């Protein structure tokens, strides 16, 4: 997608802050993780931060 907006184009960076598949692959590789696990980790932390009121 741009992984941020869900457009369906995984490496299209529409705006400077958008996350692409290549970004996610790099993050996964940096920690010897699979891409899906890295995405799950991001989602889990975002959910925890929202539940604790740290983000909206």
C-alpha cells in the first residue's frame, strides 16, 4: 500500500511520512524478524499506546 493509507501499492510513498513495504522490510531485517512480525509488533504497540491514552 503505501503501507500507511491502504491504497494497495506497497512501495508508493504519497507523502514524506508514509511507510512503504521497503521501509518495513528494512526494519524487519535490522532485527532478524519477518515482515509480518514487524508489522504485528508495530500494531501491538500502537494499540497499547492508544489504550493507555498516549495516542489517539
